[in-house]
C-alpha cells in the first residue's frame, strides 16, 4: 500500500522554507560557517527565576497527571493580572482566557472551532504562514488582504469587497507584525473595531511581539478599545517576550464565545500544557509585573548594530519599531529568492525570501535578529563584502 498523504498537505506552508533548509544543508556540508538569521527562535535562555520555577515544579510528583485542557486557574489568573498591569484590560480568568501550547497551536485550530467548510476568512498578505494554513485545515476560503509599504503595512479596510466582508467569519491581523515589523496605533484599532461591528466580523489579533518594541514605543492591545471584547480575541505568547519558545505556552484572551469555541475543540484534541511549564509561565508574568523585565533592549541594540553595518555597504533599511525581525527591501535587479540563495551561498548568511509569506512579500527578505551582536556584525560584514564583490 502506498500512502502519499492528504491533498491538504500539498496546500500547507510554503515550499520556500524547505528550499532554504536544503540550501543551508548543502552549504554547511561544504564546511561553511553559516550564520542563520532565518527562523525567529530566541537564542537567549529564560531568566533565572523562570528556570528556578520550572526546575522546582518538575520535581513535584503531583504535577504528572493530565493537566486541564483550558490551563490551570492559577496561570489564567496570572494572565488576567498581567493584562491589567500591562494594558489596563480586565479579563475573567474563567471565561475570557484559554491556555495554549504556543500561539501557533491556537492559530492553527481557531478556524476549525469557528468556521464550517466553505466559510471565508480574511488574512494578511504578507502574513505568518499558519494564518493561511489554518484555513486549509478547516476548509475555509481565504481572502488575502494586501499589506503594502505605501500604507505603512496597514490594510485599507475600504478595499475589502462587501460580499467578502459579509461572508467572512473573521479578520486576522498582527501588530507588531511578523514578518513586516509594522505597527498600528490606537486610531487604526478603533477603525478596525468599528469595521468589525458593522460587518459582524470577529477580529483575531496576534500580539506575540508586544514586549519587543523600541525607542520608547509601547504596543497596545486591541482589547483596550472600548467594546472590543464584543468583537475581538487576542493571542499572546511567552515564547519571544520571555525566551520560552521551547516551553510551548501561550494564551487566547477576549470574546467569551470565541474562547469557549476553541476551548471546546481543544478539550477533544489534547490535555493542555504541562503544569510545570505553567508554573514557569506564572513566574515569567510575575517577574515582569514586579520589574518591568523586557527583552526589548537586547533586540534594539542588535537592530542598531546590524543596520549600521549594513548601511556601510550601501544597504539602507528603515529601522523597525518592534519585533525581532528586519523586513528589508532587496536591491534592484534581484528577486527575493535569488538574493536569499546567493547571500547564503556566497556570504554564508541565511535569510528568508519575502514571498515565503505571500505574494505581496516579493521584493523583500526577512532577517531575524537571533544571534549575538558579534555574529550579527559578522553577518553584516559578510553581506557587505559580497555586495562589493558584485558591483
């Protein structure tokens, strides 16, 4: 018997990521010291307090039974306190918060819990790949909302056809944005909430990068907008903000009905997050509330060092206000994929072609600031030397 997998598998993700992995493997096999600025996985460990919390918890023999699929009340209460501290938003831990095994877990399953096959949803282009992949899994028709530099990567809501808005169950957006590193202000979120009310749409906001902002900028939660909980949910993750990517812990907040729908689905799929990991999550949130702990300073310094060195080679890139990514326009005469491949083969630096995130990403590459300043300087110098060699 020959199994080839379902047709859905052929529609998931982007083949570009596999291509880049193949390129990297080939270059490394040639003995090249590759600097990987591709995947946005934090290179730093959690704080000592977080490590101590998880170490103590894993020694507790009482935590090895099945956890609750919705997360412990203690963790959800800590989330509610943190949202109040950070955003001034009041949440009910019992009905408006759901613990997740990473935000990708929730993003992958939300459409399955809210939509039926044949429904539609509005997702950004460029956008994080799971946004569109989740619709494939649920049999939902995507409407790709173009995000362009001419509008500071904010969508023009007036350009969404009325029949699309009428058919769509939700609109998904992400500010600060991966891959764009774009940000949105209060006035945009106010317009978005008004639009959702008008068209009876759920807003799904991915806020994974709220704690990675620079130059005094402080991203807001959409739930700060009056009445937003009636039309919006928000994903948040401890992966980037607290260097806990491998722990797989995140949460969904907001609209009670949407939270309940995902909670019902998840209760039939898994048993939730290991309680020791939830203990570490509580420690992370409590430490942040006590000390305003932030990884932002590290990434701001990396951003500045890296972009200054690239500028010496003539590659001038607008500094982002947030996230761990640089969304860089490629020089004239190159496609995203061409320059990414050549940069790896001739400079030993991995970046991701912009079209991996959607057709609107052509003409850009995404660079992740996930190496030390020393390695980022080395990467920028290699890129600069390669640029000069092809002039």
